[in-house]
C-alpha cells in the first residue's frame, strides 16, 4: 500500500500499487490510499486535491481508475467536485447536515434546518449501552448534553448526545452554545473529527415524562426513538445520540441509495 501523497505536485511519488496483494480492485486500493491521506491530514477539510492527472501519475494508474476512486469518495460525501475549480475535501456545512444527517421533515415534504436549544450539559461516565456503542469501557469519561429541536415553531425532537471525553478535550457548554454552525462542523473545525456517516436504529416508543415535558406532549404518546452512532474514518464511533421524535406532524425520511451491483 503506498503512503499518502504530499500536496505539492512536484513531490508526488508512489511505489507501484499491487492490487492482487491487497485482494481488491485497483481503484479501491487508490480509494483507500486517498482516504488514508485525508484521515492523516495530508489534505485538510476544504483543501484542494492535486489534479486527476497528477494523482493518476503519482499512483501509477490510469485517469479512469483514479476517477472511479474519486467518484466513490464523492458519492460518500468525503470529496466534492466543483465545476471548473477542482476536487476538494468536503467540509461540514448546514446544507450537508440537512441533506445527509437530518431526516425529519413536515408531512407535506417541507424540509428545513431546525432551531436548536441546548437544555443541559454534563460530564458523565458511560453506561454499558453507551460504552458498547462507542467501543469504550463502561465508566469511561464522557460529555453528555441535550438539545431541543424545533421545526416551524414547534418542538419536535429531543436529542441526548454522548461524546467520549478523550476525543473532545476542552469541550464546554459555552463552546456548544456559541458555535457558529452545526455540531458536526464544530467537531471538524475544533476537534479534527470528521463525521463521515452514521448507523441508526429506530423503533416505536412511548414518550416518558421528561420527553413529554420537553416536547410539550402527553406522557405515553407514541413517538419514534432513534439511536445513532456517528462514525469517522475507519468506522470509528465518535458520537452516540438518542433522539425522541414527535411524529404527529412530521415524518422520518431516509433516502436509500444502491451500491454497485446491488439489486
């Protein structure tokens, strides 16, 4: 496996790639090397990659092979192509949050960014379920906070988020309240943690007293409970989130995509 390429085109040098020894198609070997470069900080969020010609020459592959690797990374929102400007490492933005990580919209299809109110912020110890989700040990230190999310002036979601203290050193309530953009942008810009994708599990539940008070609904009312584990590069978990969603006027909507060869 080649090492990550430096950003200067003049110093792009690679050892020959041996896809057979890696046991995967050549473009996936290139994709993995590009991912390692991004994860290792060779290219920071928002930075421009060298041209396809320069990268293909550095890897010793064809433009078509390089382009296929970049296509997959673009589809996964890790890279973004901008017509006439080049290929960039994706950054977290309100638009990306809304269309990749926020799945609640009004029943008539209106989707908009929620207003977020921080309700609490504490330093806690992970319980068994949180520790398992985050691949840590029960009792490890974590930050936990709750947000109330409103849509069209109506409280719709109660989020309880748990973050490993070791990954988010220096996180404070003040930094959360004063962040200029989304949580995932804060993770990326302040802590060097890029959320690439997430795993979610959803089930029907009944609103407990806390959720009923926060969302202004009757205790016992049917709600949707969603558990999310947000993942960075290498599928490393960085956030556990439990969301309670009042679906009386809103739906949970997920866009399904088909991978190569899937039916």
